[in-house]
C-alpha cells in the first residue's frame, strides 16, 4: 500500500523554522544499558550453557569420577526488518517551506523537513524496538518475541502471579517484595541483578515512598519530603536496582541479571541510519523514498534464573 501524505496547513503569518511533534516513548532499555547487546550477528549466534552439579565430595584414596557436566545451547537469531516510505515532492509545493525546495520543477524536499523526518523515523523505530524487546510477539508484523513472551512459554522461568487489578501505590511494596522473594539465593546480591519494571510499577513505587500510600515510608515519605522527594534518580528495593522498562506492559516485572538478557543485531548503526533517496534522477518521477533496514531480536540464557511477575 502506498504511503499516504496528509498536509494540513494555513499559509498565513511567518514560519519560525520549527516543527513540533508528539513526545515519543524513549527506547531506554538499550540506550541506558539495561540489557546485554550482542552486535555483529549476521545470521544467528549459538550460546553454550554449562551446568554442573555438586562438585565437592569426601576424599578417598582413589579417583572417584562422579557428577555430571551438562552442555546445552540457546540460539539468538535476529530477524530482518525494514522501513519503507515514499513521498511525492509535489505535495509539498503548497506548504510552508515551498520556497526552500527551489524554483525549478526539478526540486527537492525541504531540507528542514527532511532532517526532521529522518530524526522522527529513527526515534519512532527506537520506540517500536523498546516495545518488541519486552512484549513483542513474532506473529505481529514488525515485531519479534520479546522477553515476556519468551519467558511465559518457558516452564523453567520462576513465575509470580500478581495482584488482581495490577500494581498500585497501595500494594506495590508487597508485589515487588514477592518478586524479590522469588529470586534464587544464588542470584541475590549479584551486581548485575535488576528488577525490570513497567512504568506504572515505578510510578506506584515512587508514590508509595512519598508516604501517602498504605506502605509508604512514614507519614511524609522519604526524607520527610512527601511527593517532592523523587528527582528521577536511581531506585532500589531490598538492595536490588529497579530499571524502568518503558516497553513493558503495565504491571509486569522481570527480575534477572543483565548478562542473562541479550539483544542481538547485525550492525548497531543500521537501526539509526535512515536513507533518503530522491528517485527523480533514476526513475524520472517526483518521489523521495525513505528507507531503513536492520536486524533485531532478543533471547535469554538461563530461564531458571529469571523471575516473571504477571498481573492477574
């Protein structure tokens, strides 16, 4: 289906060389180093997993070969994606920036609009990737199975059933506590361990620590500052850092080590490179094509070291 261009404008007054867009959901998981990025994967990467049972035994005079060494593998196979848009330059000749296209009919897209469009497409792709990383479903066009989808289908993952109706400021301390209680003892205290939480969970926790939730820290919250206590700093719960995963669905949480959660791609720059191709020289038309091509996918290593909190 061809790209539909809709321009709504009133050509009156003075254009101030600015274009305003709606705020985009930040692709913060990768940008803030929330998970492990594995670049330079052309097709797929096979990661071996080594499992050992108890090693130490009572000493004897003989060599006693006991125990087991189990070697399994996980496959990280990024999928290929594309962004294709086609714009007709004729549609822009009656718009604010028409003069910047040049006086000839062999003109080009307005430079300011082109730069803005490229930035917006890259940001929008980052937003879509953030969603796919956490709750993507491979059957949905433009997505791959995210961590929640993969973990839900894995019997080895440690499941926590959440409160009916989701996480609120009233129950958030109890619900995050249930996640921490389910973290294997071998993981608790690891410097790479994080609780990845949806935005609404983080908001509820901040509100609770302001002192006005049922589980707040005193009547006036942290440092007796009430709702003024939080300035977008770091958050922890029982010593475990909380990472706000913008792409995670409401009231979901995952506890895992960063090194156990992988994002795979080919070349990192592919997901930020937007090509604008004017086809008038080669095809004799009046079109401009906007193109992106990149690969992306996620996988984790050991399911038994992941806690998945699912709201009821």
